[in-house]
C-alpha cells in the first residue's frame, strides 16, 4: 500500500517554461540598465527566440551576438547569476494545488528536485507549496554528484520518513533521469507529461503500464511504470493501484 508520494518539481507541478520566461525577463531588465544597450523588450524577444528555437546551452551568447552587445565571460557569468537568483514570477496551477491538498490528507508528501541553488528554493517559495510536504530534498545540498539519476536523494527521503520502498510512489516528468533510481529501489513510478514540458519526448499512452522485465540495464530502468497527462488523474490512479 502506498503511504508516501514523492513529487518532482519542474514540469511536474508547474510548467518550467514559465520559470524560463521569468528568468529571461529578469536578465533582459538587467542588460537594459547597462550603458548603450537596447530596451528590455527587444533583449527579451531575442533571448526568447534563441531559447524557444532550441538553443538551451548558449542562449546568452547567441542573443548578445545578435544584439551586437560586446561581452566577456564575466558578463555571461553575471547573467547566469541574475537568472538563477531572480525572484520568479510563477504560479502553481490550480489543478496541482487541488491535488496536493487532496493527497496531503491521505499520504505523506515529499518533494525532490535537482537544480542550482538558490533557484530551486526560490521556485518553491514563489509557488507557495512548502506547507504540503513533510520532507523537501534539494539534491544540490547533498552534492552535485547526488543529482538524479543518483539514488541519494530518494534514500535520504526513505531515511527521513522511515518508509519502505514498496510504500512509495514517485511522480516526475523526465524519462532520461527521473525514474532510474526509483525503479531500481522498488518504488511505484508515474510519469507526468505536461503539454508544455521542456524535457519530455514523444507523449506516450495515458495510463499505460510499462514493462520492467528483461535486462537490468540503466535504459530499461528509465521508463516509468505508468503515464498520466493531467495531474488530476493522479489521485484515482493511486487509489486504484492501492486496491490491487
């Protein structure tokens, strides 16, 4: 029987693209205050075009080149700092809040999130979700080598909540890293595919159970056992699985 539900944060409880938009707006405002730079709106449009066009690694460099703004490594690092330290303008979708309210009355909820600090903590504060979780793990605080697919964060939750793996469900989005450790540990795993999510590939059949049989390679452990496309489907799925 499931007693504990572990949630991922980005693209599971809200659309991470909203955070990216907020961060680029903060960077645009910062750059617009420098001498001889274009207005913030133009800078943002250029940053957003680069990012939504698929440039997720050298967004700042490419945008500054396009805007003909001189830069060096020091400026790029400062823009990264502004992005990660800005107060995000993001909100928790109502369906996510409804589900957290409902599940917190029946299960012990935990949150485990990768990412740089203080960005992840600022996201949690902006979304106003701390009250729902008995345990929140920021894997960055455990060390960079504890980011998923490391099992360290999940093991920390099991230890903190004194819960066995067979009593845990893990809800996340990214099939490349989120489910490897939970599957190996023996959790129930559920992939949440939000329509605007950044990291999820081709959408899969809603509610489809996946096989974990066969070899024990990391690739075979990457897939979640169940898939949902609306977080509102989660309570009923947990209820049905608990009855099996």
